[in-house]
C-alpha cells in the first residue's frame, strides 16, 4: 500500500498547483499517516471495529489519486423534495455546486483555501490522510447576528465512475456571535467499494447555534469515516443527530470542546442495521469551563450479522465546576448473530458536577408482542410498532420541527 500511496500523492501534488511550502506540509501529514497506516485493533479507539482489516477484506488495494479537473453532471433526482434548502453538492469528492439562494449573500462568506491548517495536526491517522490529499478546503462563514432562512444540505454523492478509491472531503464552518445554522449531511451513493474520509471543523462564537443532522440511509457497499470537531464559546449550542443505516461500514466521531460558560452539546443517534453492516459512533465531550452541559442518547436496532458500537466519553476539567453531563445507549438485538458494544467513560477532575452514564441491550419483549397481537395486530406489525416506539424517543429530541418530520419520513415513523 505504501508504494501506491506515495505514487498517488505525487500525482496529486503535481496536478494541484500548490506552493512548495504547502507541498512540504502535506508530505508531513502523509508521513504521519504512513507511520501507523489505517487504524487497527492495536489502537484503543478502534478496538471494536478494525478499519485496516475491514478495508483489506472488502476493498483490497485502494487507489488514492483522484482527478478533479473535470466536472460531473448533477443528477437533480438526488435532491430532497418538499424542503426548501441551500445546498453544497459533492460528486466523487469534487465540489460541483455551492448555492445559498435563500440567503442574504452579504451575511455569508465562502472562502476557498487549499492550504491545510497546522492546528489540525494530531495523532488521528485518518485526519492526517485527509490533510495530505485534500486539494480544496472550503470555509463557510456565517456573519454576526444572522440566522439562515433555510437549512443547508450538503450532498455527499458518489457514482459508478469510481471504485476502490479513497475520497477525502473537508469543510469548515465559522458561526459568528448570535448566528445560527441548520445543516444536513445527506449521503447518496451508487458507487461500490470506496473509502470515504470526511472532516468537518466548526467554530461557534458566543450565542451561536449549530444544528447538524447526518443522514446515511441509502444501502451501499462503501466504507466511511466522518470526524466532526466542534469548538464552542460562551452560551453556544450544538445539536448533532445521526441516522446510521445505509453504508456497509460507517464510523462517526464527534469531538466537542465546551470552552465557554453555559455552552451546551447534544448528540443523539440511531442505528438500524442488518446483513453484516458495522457502524460506530464515538463521542468525546470536553467540559473545559464551569456551567456547561452535554446530553447523549444513542439507540440501535440490529438485524442478522450486524454490529453497532457506541464509545462515549465525558471529560470534565478541574475548573469545570457545575458540569451537567449525561449519556445513555440502548440496543435491540433482533437476531442471535447481531452484536452491540458500548464503552461509556467518565473522566472527572472537578467536584461540583452531575454526570452519569448507562447502557443496556436485549431482545424485543415477547410479552409486549403478545399483548399487541391480542389487540388485533399480527406478529410483524407488533414488532414494527415496538421498534418504532423505541426509536421515536431519539427522533423526538430533534428541536427543529421541519427536519424532525423529514427524519420521520425517511425512516418511516410517520
């Protein structure tokens, strides 16, 4: 893999028209990735899902070079109907469209910058891989006191023109004081056997509000990794909802730094998996100052030979008094071959805090099924009703009514 990686990297540098200093920085990221390769079980954060083995088994040899010189035709059938929205469209890793037609253009600034930022350098191999190969980095700035009129949907789409490729995407968002953004990440894949590596960075200033909804519903054979880094200042709010259902393998990581007093982070998600799918959500909520709050609720419904993982960590700094942190994960196992793994963590260095975590898993209650059948439902209808009620608890945590209804329609809860 290393030889192919280096060859593809040099092709990327040659065709990207970047400066020598930027190329040097990218090589540094590449070398950091090569030092460890794709994450395996030897890393604690990957003990449940071995990405290195998953790629070898499902893809084999990856190609890392992608030619972004030619545009792709946007198939409008991928767009979500019934919801007016702004959009950013990625096709096979290339930005094809950025559209803010519903907004005041003076209140939004789009900055194109291919230079990787040194502040992102760390021991995460997949972020280093992303930094090495990303050729265009877009930053969306929402200016002070502006709330977007309509949601922004980022369409992550791939088609059958690519196979056994590594695709790297990056977006950065800065929400100035008192601004607000509703963001939907919508996956639409008709390609097969690719590894898609996405990095998002959010910077929330005082009183800013971010609502981010990630929808991976369409069945596909791709392997995906998504990392969200969220920095929050005083009285800011982030809300993240994850629908994890479509891809063969998907890991979502959320790293949230509550830097300002009265800042809050909410992470909610559902897995609905079957047929050898393996999905994971890993969260790290860092309470770094006093009077901050976090809430996490993850639920899984797991069919034959599927596996879901939730790793959730709450870190409380010694100065973060009056922290309120909560996390809970639950799973319904529909088959004896399905598997749920949970690793809740609390790391607390302050005294005056309220933190708790919990996890539970089991099968559907046969007594409840029997009761519903006695009321006229058949066995299948009874199971569906119980499953829908189990998942609805999470969906109801979505604070935006319009998007809540969209999610309900997507997973058939209406």
